[in-house]
């Protein structure tokens, strides 16, 4: 176990397709987090920005970009990029600085302004880039991989298209209650079934959109929180950002082949499961102690996989857990009480931060109609390209 840090403030810019700069969204979220924390911008000693690759050079140096937008005041800045795990990497960086005594107060910000449609490869000719290769050699967009994962679950565990649709129905019900969600409308299984096929067996409503949005956190040392009048704040107890173990025998984005297992025996634990295990070990708790979870539902089938990977049920039992109602609002272990990516769409560098914003609201007891009764501990989980995994555990 390592030391706790406090979440003193959380703020967001609503998700949508607003057509404006990611800097504007991030600045709104940052000011909301500072206001929530009850501190001024001048009190911030470190700014950690989660980078976006869609905002030109300012997106590559997001920490400095947000510091300048808020007004230069001498704080140290750090910019990090880890694809979909960028936000959690930013949280981990700020946490390390606080625990090392380099800062008492850190502001973490992630924001994106996404293109219309699904994500495409970065420009240029790069035959040594797996992400470039999968588009050029296979024409494999992200939904193609999501569909492969879904077919794998159907073949191995008997999951059905109706199970996948029920994930969307569940998350849409929660998103309808979230003022920051992009999609705030209840969805029926019939709506999912009537939506267009994107990549069989997944339909349009099985796959998350791409969105504009921003999220920010004010993180502090526990001593600063106490001095500031917050003796019992939400605390981040673990941040796992571990990488896979060779050999990887299940195809994963953006690869077009698996590793050979001829010389080295596979570990028996999936990469996603190892992310959660590392977080549990660091936090000193287990999945049975969780009140809720926020997982990266890039597709409905992937949410079911996360149930198993974070230890909510056994292998192949994710759909059963869903059918029992355990992961819905009011269930035994609600998952994606925010509405998830199904209701938000994906604003890449902001998403992992937004997950922690939801845990913060829930652990404070301020999530309104989405509130999980008596919430005391929550976990986030997501995965980025090129072996970037992340999981954050927050407690109160």
C-alpha cells in the first residue's frame, strides 16, 4: 500500500459535439474543479495535462496549454499521453508529485475536441507503426476489433446480441440522469436492435461515439486537505498503470497478430485483469469491498468483459451478472453509474478523469438520482493502445 491523496475538487464540461477548442472545454472544467475545491488558481502548485493528438501542438503540451489559458502563475507543468489511459496517467503523475513532496496542490485536466465519426489513423506513411498498419493492411477500424471481441464472447461464453443490447439499456438509463452526459435519453432493446449494423454483431447503439468534453480534478496532500477544512475527503488509494506480460495470446488493438507462445508459457491472466489486480494490491482491498465501478465501455460487449476482469464475477459470467440486475442502478454492484461511454461518447484524454469525477460524486453522496447508497469504495478501469492500462481506486 502507498499513501492516500485527497480529491478536493472535481469539475467537468458537458460532453457533446460543440465544435470549439479543447482548451475552452478544459478551462471550464478546471475552473469548476477549483470552485468545487474552494481554492484559487494561485494555490495550484502543479498542473498535469492529459494530451490530445487532435489539437495541434497545444494538444501535445496540454499541461502548459491549460496553465497558460488559466493565466501563468509559476506552477510546474507536466504533459502526458497514454491514449485512452491518458487521464489516469495524469492522475498518477500528480499523485506521485504529491506523495514525493513536490507539490501540495495539483490540478489535473483532460479535454478533447473529437472529429465526426470513428477515429482514423494519424496522418503520414509509417509502415513500422502497428496503428497505421491495421488500417492500411486490414482496413480494421476500432469497431472491427470491438466486433471481434463480441464474437469471441459469443463463441466462448454464449453471450447474445440481446445481452449486449441490455448493457446499452442499462447505461442509457443512468446517463439520462446525468447532466454532463451527451446522450440523455432512455433506450429500449428494440431501439438497439433497430439501429444500423456497424460491424456484425455490433450495431450503432452498441458502440460509443466520439465526443467533445473535459474533466478536471484538484488533488492535494491529506495534510493540505485537513488544513483546508476537509478532514474526511474522498481519497485516491491506488493508481495502476501496468503493462502487459509476454506473450499476449488474445488479439488486441491495434495489433494484427498475437505473440508466439512456442517458447514462453502464457501467464494465464489477461492484461485487463492484471490492471485491476495491481490496483487492488496497492489499495489493500478486494472486489468484494467495492460499492461501484466505472469501466471503459467502448462497446457493450467490452463492458461485460470488464466485469470479469475487475473481479466482479468469474470468467464467462459477465452476462449472467448483467441479467441478474447486479450492475444496474440499485443493484448489488452498479457499473457505469455515470452512464459510461454509451451515454458520453469518448473524449479520449478526459475520459479516465471523468470516471474519477463520478467516483468522487458517489463517494461524497452527491450523485442525485444516480446515487449508490452508502458508497465507500469504487474502481475505474480502462485500456489505451500500445499496452497502456489504467485503474484508479478511490475510497472514503
